[in-house]
């Protein structure tokens, strides 16, 4: 009698486990979807403002310069170590010191390139900041004049320029036909 009861219990346990499987699969998929969505959300909020980027660039350059200073000090130490090893007739240690010196020279060159690239990026960031600050101010008279240029005037030929501010290849002002507004004879 116990055998049929045990068999029935085992069968019902299998049925329960089989019923739980789809629920677990769906729960796992929902968890994965929620995690993916949560990871996609911060992407828009991870934008960095110009001032914060400039501060990060400044910190990066400071760190690179400190690494460069340490590498240069290490280079001096390696040169001294090599001369000491050569004086002691230890050619193997001198060769190792020379190998490390060459590697350090490569590191120094790479750090200098990275500092130069970071400085250019920092300069570009400063220019962007200046342009952003200038765009928030009231437009200058030149900006107003440039804005009034027609959309089709790619080269700005219809803009009137102050003749004293630019070099002109046109004939002297007495020979410009009356009624034309520029030295090229093109009227606006």
C-alpha cells in the first residue's frame, strides 16, 4: 500500500516542478529585461558638462605629468645603475639596466605624446566653453550682420564690409560705379 502512495506523491511532485519551470523561465527573462533596461537608462544621464570635462582633463594632465616626472627619475636611476654595474664588471646586470632604460625611454615618449594629445583636447574643450559662453551673451553687431545673410549666399558676397578693415583688389573708390554697394559691383 505504501508503494502506490509513494508513486502518487512522486508523480504530483513532478507535476509541481513541471508547472514551476515556465514560471521560472519567465521570471528569469523579466529579470534580464529589467537589468538591460536599467543599464540603458543611465547612458543619457552620463553626459558630462564642459566645466566638469575641463576639470577631468586638467586632472588627467596632472597625473600624466607626475608619471612623466617619475619615469624621468627612474631613467636617471637606471643610467646610474648601469654605470655602477659596468664599473663592477657585471655585464649581465648592466645589460638588464640598459633594457629597462630603453623601455623607460619608450614610456617617456608615450607619456609625452599622451600629454600633448590631452593638452590639445583640453584646449579644444576650453574653446568650446568659450563659444558656449559667448553664445549665451547678446549677439555682437557682427553676429547680427552675419545672421542677416541670405541662406543661398554661401560665400557672404552680399555682406557689406568696412573697406578700411579689409584689403580690396578693386579699383580706387572714385572708379566704383555709382549705385553699387561693394567693390565687386554686386548689389545686395
